[in-house]
C-alpha cells in the first residue's frame, strides 16, 4: 500500500542526503527504511547498497519534539554499538567535528602499473601480515 507521508519524508531526506559519504553512490528511495515511527518523528536507516555504510536519520515532523528524536537516535546508536552526540543548544550533529573533514596529505598519483603490481602481490599473498612486516625489503640501491 502506498503511504504518501512516508514517500514525502523519504524524498525530503534524499534531497538533503543525496549521496553516500563513503563511496559517493547516489541514494535511492529503496535505500531508506523506516525503523521507528513516533507521533512527532520517524527514525530512518539509510544504507548504501554498494559499501553498506549505514546512517540513522531522525525526521522530525511539524509537531515533533527534537529532544525526543535525539534521544531515540542515541538509544538506537547505543544498541548498535556506537555513541553519538549533539550540541544541546542547536541540536547540530556532531558538535566536535570540523565543518569539513580533513583531507589526506597528497602523495604520488597511483598509476595503472601500481594497481597491476598490487593485484599480482595480492594474488599470492596468504594474509600473514606478521611475516610480511618482519621481512626486510630489498635494497633498491643494490
């Protein structure tokens, strides 16, 4: 059965959160699953089909209590093994992260040859990292 309110809430979330923050795949309505409905808010899980990154979103409705929605998100997060925090004054999430994530230091560009070399290495690699890091690399100077 078609639920117009669910469709509208999912569309609003998709407008604000259109791509996965990990792999940048574009989200679709099927990636959003309502996991809790309360009178003033809904909690929706947004799961990337490609990388399986999962986000919990509280959609606060017109008559909703934002404090109650934040509490529900905290409860669900704890039950999934992680802790979230909000700025209690603004409700912003998360308050302790910079506005833009820091970028990794730039380095040499990875070439197609580098990818082929890594593929060949991984084909024969047995997963023994202890042995791998104990080995002394060959001296390129001879």
